[in-house]
């Protein structure tokens, strides 16, 4: 068994798993606070990647400012998203929000297809393909920096959720909506922040992964489905569960893809999801408080 | 006196906390029994378990000596046990009569074939159901709204419609989940009358309620739960003065319950 | 015979004469696609508008039917007509199976599972090369024929497709307007209440999913015999998006509304000469707008009117 190869796969898996996690946590947060399944989640990730591509190639922005800029833009888009579309939707007839976000996703994806065509784009940064060599493994700087961004996002998310009052409010609403309202938490403010954070995470993921994988308008769809599978596996409303499931999935996919076949790698998320739904419908870490 | 409903050793826990703890009770044929207890005593959970809207952890229950343990909700309704809901439920977009017509599955379910093709058998069934529906609407005093969409009814009227719906299933016993919660005093009287009329038809009732006066006035026997366990059982005037009951509700301070 | 029935029969007779009117192959293809979407969206209407289930897996059943028919005709050398009932049966069986497993879950999960199932089926079609021949699909399928008369052109194929469509629509119409349909509406509005009245909600839901999946499967089989190729693109998300629009705009639960919407949304994009991407953008915008303004579609508006009429009458 070639340990270098194994470790290489694990590292790659962790990188993508980290971003699966950020996407899934954002999805979980939005669901937990607003009871809305955001079917456009993947498209925001795609837009982040597209924005990254344009900032890098047309505006010639450096890597670090680019990622920061795209994330901030993502936060702004999230704010608009909530303000214009999700306003009264929280907690109501869920099919309505499902179809609304699905429609939005259609507009974004096909709009991008129309404007930018399906040709894959390569986002190139000033670091190019440079890599560091750690114990016989070649880890590209882009992957390393992406991991750094992901780690930063995890830390910030943790701080917001567990060390600020509004974060506490978000967790309260996610756990028990009615009780939170009784206690006087203003749902709209909390909801808006949840959406802002969720979409910002999507944008960040898009920007960080754009230099690593190719950028196409359809990249959001499969990524989002993986995120859905993860949320189901981890348990609806369980943000920590989503993170763990995501990292695990990233690594498993990488290993399967590296040793067996890419086909299995793609399918494992869905098969795992269906298995969880059949045997532990609340998810592996779901608390059963809210689905 | 035979028991139309018999519950044995019912248990249900949520996340390790026992909501219903070894509850056994019985309701005699034609009886109006009350189920009371302070908040969180497990009354609604008991009802939910018996009617299979929650899965009980263990226990058995029988209607007219026929075991219903483990059956799905619709099968229980077909066996003669019907329940109403605390948050009153109606088909908002259907007329009152249509609301009642939808409740006939429990009595004489038609075959898929009959239902699909609308055969003569179905038509006869529907005609009978219509007659019965109109009778029941008059029993609860809602004939005026027969063809109106249920959406327009007031809260109390919806409770009456729910009662009529329960009657359509020709039950042996009806479990009422807080029938007068949030209802104004005039309407409470109407609900009480409707319940008495239902009972006169020979149908037993088990009423879960917070309104203790309502229970004391209506029921011939009262069962008290506290923290999931059976606390006391007996006729209203005995229960009214039972110290354990007073303590469970009021924390021990002696307070007169208005007769 | 009522005037309405007469009008419908006249309309049907007129439709049957379409292939004889000398329209171009392109126009007749649009007509065929209109038939297909009529069946698909009516099926979705049954599942969502009556059954209350937002199932995004319709396209998977259509695809399963398509592949079953194609594979049976090519590998087992069956007569294409004979493969169709099996296509429908297999699609229906898979549908019931998946539905049974996922109906225990919440409605959020059900919608997601159905969506993921559809994607999974497309992945399987693309990647299980041994069975489905992978991304290139199965070309060279035989076409439907009776005796020596082959339904090769779109104009000729329109006849069997129209016939199947009319039979399916009649079947679905009867189902929706029968007592089963009324019970479904009750389940959709308030499932616990229906259950407390003795209605077996699960059985009813499995029935509509099975029927809808079966009809979609047969339609899928027929369609690929006209295309003479079946490949993974048959399960493209585009079909799901189109079906959704037709049902949402037409009004879930409204037979004629959805039928009308399916015709409009098949013909309109062609008439406007929109590229596929712009068509989807349009659909997305319509969907978002509908959800913001009239979430219950046109059917909901009518229901509100009826309610208001009663309120004023009884006031």
C-alpha cells in the first residue's frame, strides 16, 4: 500500500470535504432558522466561482483580495436574497419556498449558461500550480490556502454561533422556533443573518475552489446535491453533524475515486443518504427535535 | 359493565423522559370519562398513543375486547375508536357536508373498483352518507352552513364540525382532545350539549381537558394523571377532594374548587 | 349528450386530423412533445395536486420506462409494442417501492429524496455502462409499427402518441373526479384528520405514485421508439422543470388548468424561438413570480373567490 498516495488522497478529500462542510452548514443553518430548503444553494456557490474567475482574469486581482472580495459580495447577495425573496417565507408552507428557490436556481444556472456558455473556465491565480512538498507529497498552494480559508470560516462560524448573542439566538430558533419567538427574539433579523452567512459561505467556497477545479455554470448542481445528501446524513438542523458527515464524505469519495472508480465516488453520497433515510431517518446526529 | 376501551401498561418516553409511565385505564360502555392532570402529565400523549398518532414504547389496548395495539391510525378508526384533535382539524376547502362525506371510509369502506368507477353500490353508499351527514349537521346545529367551505366557520363551530365528523365514523368510543380549549363560554355550553347528545346515542367518550369544571360537570368518572403516572381515579366529587390531586395541581395549598 | 362532451369529442376528432394537414415535421414534433408533456404534467398534477406530494422524481420513472422499453427491444429482441406494458409496470413498481421507503419521512425529506433519486437514476444511466451503454446510450431502436405501416415520421407517430395520451388523460380525469380523488384532496389538506376518519393515506398515495409512474414509463417507452435512441439525457432536469411550471401555473389540482398550461408551455417557447437556456430562465422567473404572488396557482384564486362569496352570503 503506497502510503504517500493514500495520504495524498486523504488530503484532497479533506480539502473538498471542508467545503462540502461549509456548504452543508450554510444549508443547515438556513433550514434550521427559516425552515427553508434552499434549492439555489449550489448556484450561489457557482456564482462565487464565476466571480472569482472574472476577478482573476479580467480585473487581475490578487488571490487573497479576490477571495475576500467574493465572500463579501456573497454576503451582500445573501442580504438581497433574503430582503427581496425570502421575506415572509420563513416557517410557512415549505413547498412554496422550495419551488421559489428552485426557480431562482433555474434562473441563475441557465442565465449563467446563456451568458457564459458551458465551456469550462480555468481560474488562474498568481500562484499558478506551485506546490509545497510535505513528506513526499505534493500539495498545491491553492489547496493549502483553500484549507486555510476553510479553517478560518469554521472558526468564525463557531465564534458567531457560540460566542455572540445573535448566534445564540440563531441556535435557539433552529432548536425551537415557537419558544424563541415567545422569548422575544426578532425572527427577521436572525433569519437575515443566517441567510447572509449561508450565502457568504457558498461564495467563499466557490472562490477558494475555483483555482483548483474548473469553473462551469453547471458545477453548482452536483455540489448542492452532495450538500443535501450531507445534511440528510448528518441530520437536519444539526450543524455540527453536517460538518462531520461532510469531511467524512470528502475523504471517502477521494479514496473510492483513487482506488476504485470515480463512478462509485459520485454515487456514494446518494447511496449513503438513502441508507440513512431508510434506517435512521433523523440522520446520524439529528436530535429529532425538528425535521 | 363491559369496558369499551381498555388500556394496559402504556409507556412512552421522549429522549429518555417518560411522558407516559405504566398507565392503565378503562372506559365502560356508554360512559363519559374524563382525563385530567397538570401540564405535562401525559394526557395528550396517552391519547396519541392509543389512536396510533404516536408510537407507544410498550403496552396494549383494546376496544370492545378487540386488540388494537400496533395498528395504524386508520385501522383503529375503522375498529370503532375515533379521536378529535386539540388544534381543531377540518378540510378548509371542502364544504361542511363534504367534510362529513370524507369520513365514511371508516364505516363501510368501498372497494377501489367501486370508488373509481362510481358504481351503483358507491352511489347508494354516498346517498346514505349524505342523509347521515345532514342528520349530524343538525345535531350540532350547523345545517345552515352545509354547502359553505369549512374555512368560514368560527373556531367553536369548527370544534362542532369535528364532533360531527367523529360521529360519521360510527365509533364505539370517541377520544376528545381538549374539546373546549380556547372556546368562549357560550360555545362551551353548546359543546357540552352536543357531547351529551352523542352520549345518549350510546357512544362512550374519554375527554382530555384542562377545564376542570367542564370535566366535573360532564363526566361520571375522572382519571387523573401526574408526570405520566396514574394518580387517582373515581367519581368527580371524590376526585375533587382528593389531596393528591390538589397537590399535583396546586402544589398542596388547600383551595376550594367551585362546585 | 351534453354540449361540453360534444365539444370535447369534436376537438379530439380535429386533433386526429392534424397529421393530414401537411404540417412540417417540426410542427408535428412539437405536437408530439405536447402530448408527452400533457401526460407527464397530468401525472404530476395527480401526485402533487391531489396526493399532496411534491415529487420531483417523475422524470426518473419516465426514464426507467424509456430504458426498459429500449433494452427489451434491443437485447431481448421483443416487439416494441410488447415492451411498453413492461416499461410501465417496472416504472410503477420502482415508484411504489421508493415512495414506500420515503413516505415515512417528513415532507421536506420526501421532496429532497425524490430529487436525489432522479439524479441518481441519471447517474446510473450514465455510469452503469454494462447495462445502459453509458453516456452514448442505445441507438438504433426499432420504431413502432402495425403490420407494414411504420410510425416513423413525427406526423405518423402522432397518432399512437395522441391515442395513448387521450386514454391516459381519461384515466387520470376519472381518478381525480372519483371518490378516490376526493379522498386524496382530503389527505392533501389534512392527513391526520383523514387518518382519524379511517382513510388509509399511505395506500392512496402509493396508488397515485404508481399510476403516475406507470403512465410516465409507457410514455417514455413510446417516445424513445420514435427518437430511435435512448440515452441519459432522457432524464434531464429540463423535463422536471417544465413539468413543475405546467402544474404550478395551471394550478395543482386543476385538471383543465394544468392541461392548458402544458399546451401553452410547450408551444410558447417554440413560438418565441427561445434557446433552451432562455426557456429555463423564463420558467424560473415565472416560478419565482408565482410563488411570490399566487402560490396556489389559478385554482387557488378560484377557491378564494368561492370562499368570499359564501362569507358575504352568510353575513
